[in-house]
C-alpha cells in the first residue's frame, strides 16, 4: 500500500518538475482552457459536448511532448 502512495507522489513530482522547466506548457494550457470556454459559448449545444474530450486530449498531448523533449 505504501508503494502506491510513493508512486502517486512521484508522478506529481514529475508533473511539477516538467511544469517548472517548461513554463510555456502552463501558458498553452491556459490558452487552451480559454479557447475551450469560448468555444463552449459559441458552438451550438449538441456539438459543444465534443469540445472537452478534444481539449483534454490536446492538453495531455502537449504534456507528453513537453516531458519527452530533451533539455
């Protein structure tokens, strides 16, 4: 049970280090969130439900690309 908590803390430490080393990632996530909220207001209701999975995918893609780049 202890190893699961250690693994969880290790993942958060990795995320924190990645965000500190790459501040453009935070900015891109904020811009992505603003675009998602704006699109939710502009896009008609049935289609707006499809915006959030796309935004989540793009955010995870940005993070995975940022974390694999060499310093």
